[in-house]
């Protein structure tokens, strides 16, 4: 039975890949023709086949932006950014979309070292940081194994010169991967998708309205309670929103 399932999976994989490529190209053609709603459907069809990529999310964000749905545009730009954090087109379009957001939340002062680390960490995705760590780790371990097996003077000299630099690179890349992966998995962020919503003081419909937020704003999601989510803004304000007005960026 396991062998049969593997054969079926291997047989269907190319079919699914070809189907997703067809939808992607169809979406691109529809976008070029100004058929933005049809392009959205085509890109969503790609994602329905579990074929996510920065390019799909980026194009989907562009299509939503053209239809005036700023919240959905920012949501998909943010998803594209998580897969390709340093892509200049994604960053530029996200910045343009954010200019359309009504709420302007002032960031608290940030220490220079923390700002530098955040900028450095955001240069790569969790997957890219894992690849970097793996490359340095394999080089380091390969040299160690060769040293033990071959007893080569050349290998000894290479390790003598490069042992500590390589070790530092392994530790730094490993730390970057750990922190990047932890941020992606533990930090919950969402985007508001409705024109305007009142933030509640507690997770109840009859709770006091404390302030209002608008479409496209990205917020931190810190807790869940029934049909409500607890959100926190960059300026420290907190409150509760109905689940249906917000969508998490992490998919």
C-alpha cells in the first residue's frame, strides 16, 4: 500500500506542477489585459494546489491592489516578503500600499544595535538562513572528517588557518537561522481586511470600544478567545477584534 501511494504521489506531482504553472501564466495574461478579478482567481487557484511562492503572492497582491482591496494587497505582499525578504519589488510595492493605510502608528524609539540586528535578520527568509547555515556546517564538518581520515598536511593547514573563522560563521549562521525561524513561528501578525473596525476592551460584542482601526493595518496577534483575537500595536495599544476582520500573514 505504501509503495502504491508513493507511485501515485510521484505520478500526480508533475500534473499538479503543470496545472499550477498554467494557472499562474493565465493569471499573468489576465492581469496584463486588465482582468484583475479573473487574475485573482487564477493566482488563488495556484495557491489552492499548495504551490506557494513569493512570485504568486506578489502578483496576487498586485491584482488586489488594482481592484482597490488594500488589505488583501498588503496581506499578500507581506506573505511574499516572508518568502523573499530582500526582494526590492516586493518591498517597494508594499511601501506604496502602506501609504494608502489610514492608520499611521508611530514606532517607539529603537536602540541602534536592535535596529541593525532587525535589518540584518530581515535580509533572508527562514529557509534561506537554513541553507546558509547548512553550507557552512557541511564545509566545517567535511574538513574535520578529512583531517581525521586523511592525515593530510594540506587539510591541517587549511584547518589551522580557517578553523576559528569557520566556527564563527557556523555559530553566527546557526544563530541567525534559529532567531529567524523562531520569529516566523512564534510571532503572529495579521492584516485588517475591513474598511473600519472598533477595537474592544475585552473579547465580547458588548465590550467598550477603545479605538478604531482601518483596512490594511498590520498588527501583532497575541492571544485568541472564542471568536476574538487580542492585538497589539507598535505603539503599545492593545485590544480585541473579531476573528473575521483580520487574517494572519503566516499561512
